[in-house]
C-alpha cells in the first residue's frame, strides 16, 4: 500500500516538473505524508494485513 502512494507521489511530482502543472502544494505534501507514514508503519511491522 505504501508503494502505491509513493508511486502516486512520484508521478505527480514528475508531471509537475515536466509539464509545469500548477497543483497546490498541499497535494504534494499530503501524498508525501501518507507515503512516508505508510512506509514507516510497514518498516516497524505496523502494516495493515488482509485476513484470508
């Protein structure tokens, strides 16, 4: 899940740099914050796991 948000963040930043998209700064910040929190949670074993 964290990798999905990280990929979305990188795509948004990449498109902003390449095409000069005028996205609000809070969109970049929110995606980075979610990706960072999820990566840390997975690293320390607090990831959300699906029950089978």
